[in-house]
C-alpha cells in the first residue's frame, strides 16, 4: 500500500462543519499519516527536519485546508516557505521530493459555478491553485487536480455525506491502486474519479 501524508491546516476547525466531517472519513490505517499543523505547531515554530523526514517517508502528500482568500491558512504557507528548502526540495541537489504525488484537498464557501469566467470569482479553482502547482513542479513532484468540497455554507447533510464518501473512496483508491497520473491530471477535480455505488 502507498503511504499517504495528510498535511492538515485549519486555524478554526471547531467552526468548520465540512472539515470536521471530512476528517471522520480518514481511514485508521498504518499507511495514512494525519498531521494537524495547527495542533502540532500552535506557536508556528515548525520543526523543519521532522517535516522533511515525514515527506521522505511518504509517497503521496495531501495539502488539506480551507481555501482562504484563494490560498491557504498562514501556517501552511509558512510550512511551504520553511520546509521546501533550496538544495533539498529544489535547485541543485534538491531531489528528495522527486516523483512524489501531491494535491490540494480544499473546502470553499463558494459553489462550483462561482469559479470561472461567468462566476463570481472569475478564475477557476485550478487557476487559483497555480502557486501550489508551480511549487510542486519546481520540486519535481507530480501535481494532481484538487479534491474540493464547495458551497460549504449551504450544503445539506445529504450533500456533505456524499462528499465524505467521495473522500473516503479517494483515500482508499490512492492507497491501493496504480493511477495513470497523466490521465488524471486532465480532469477538473479528483472528486470525479470517486464513483459512489448506490
């Protein structure tokens, strides 16, 4: 089974119904490491060597976070700034993350149709995630489309339950299957490969 590292960053988890429910879907399996950055580093004093060791020991990395102002919460940004060092993650000798798979798992207040030229936010989710994608590319990682829970403020219990099931399916697929990452990179959202059986 592939080893998955979930780097979770939410400064107000107690206020987030969608993230609280998503976390319940993370299987308790030895190959999945759930790492809550705000719980681990409440003072923002990141242990860089510990984080590097976690990255090296996993094949798939998930940046899981709310989509704050078209980006991520500040601790995850600081994690990116400090852990992905020149000469280690990129640049001369920066090969430690080469060919690892990475993607964003995000929650957004705006619905799916709000992101695009005709929507309220003008840009697509993938366009807005471009800094994350370029970070991954610079580190020679394989960047996949996001998994997104959208319109969180208006989701019914049934809709949220559907997202939860999709996330559980995705984590199990990532653990157990060999994916054609080139083919997957052409879809809009990883949600779209998570078929729920009726």
